[in-house]
C-alpha cells in the first residue's frame, strides 16, 4: 500500500481535468482487473505485479469517492 499516497496525489490532479466519476469508474475497472489477476495467478510474482492495480482501486474509490460524496452532500 505504499503507492496509495502517490497515486492519490496524481488522481487528485487529474480529476480536475477528466472528472471524478470517470476516474472512480476507471479505479473500479482496475479493481476488477486486480481480482481477475488474483484468480488467474500462478505464483507470487503475478500478485506483486498486480499490486499497482489494487493501489489505483483503493486510491480512486476511497479518496475520490469520499470527495465526490462530500461535494454531493
């Protein structure tokens, strides 16, 4: 989860240009790709390589999702 802070910062900057909902949807797709990699993996190397997908998922859904909810409320 070391990548979470860096990815969260990058997502915050990109969200102004492309929109929060689009980035949250992309993060959801990254989460689906991570779970697919987990089910299809044959060794720990694949899991280590898939960790950035999980980091993008967590950063976009929790970071940008919280900001989106706060904007709506």
